[in-house]
């Protein structure tokens, strides 16, 4: 069975889709990771009308299993609060941002089996499952900012 026959992806355009996103975020970021206390606040209803944000629901066997949020032209200045340092201070980041469109992509997976499928596929290309699992076991997952993303 190929991956296309096991999963479907739909853009969220209404309250029913929003509730599916909330279901995934509740499972992932409230119950499992405990990163948020209000999963509904992560996808306010106005996000569905906003041209700068797209939400997608990934379903497995007709059940919501993952979400993807794309924020077009994100507020780059907000990232400065993370205090990252460039490996090469001569990189022209500001001019790159002025001249190119960028997007921020956030994702969440509700079912552990789906997450394993996703990670296992990626692990194959970075040195095999054992090596990637050892890396992921050494460091905890990073916490997202106050609003998922």
C-alpha cells in the first residue's frame, strides 16, 4: 500500500476542519507534550479568513492524524527574541528577506504511529533508524512559542 492511499490532505476552510485541527493539537500539544493549555487558541476562527495563513489537516483512514500550518510572510522581527546567532555573520539576511518571499511551516502529528511513519521515512535518509532515534532520545523536543508555530 503506497502512502497516497493511506493519507489524505484537505485545506481547512470551515469550522468542521478547524475542529479537526483542534483535535490533533489537543492530542499533541495539550495531552502529549503539554505545551499549551488551550488548543483552540492555536487556531482562532479568524485564521480561516486570513490570506496570510493556511491550515491543512492530514487524515489517516478518515481520522485527523496531523496538521500543517503555513504562515506566508511571517513577522520576521519576532524571531529575534529567540536570540539566534548566525554561523556566518557576513550572510546578507536582511537583503535576502527583502528580496524573497518566505513562509513559516508548523506541523503536528496526533497519532504516535503516524509520527513514527513520518520520522522513520526521514531517518532512512539521515543515517538509519537507530542513529536518528539515538539523536532524538538525547534531546527533548523544542518548545514552540506561546502560540503554536
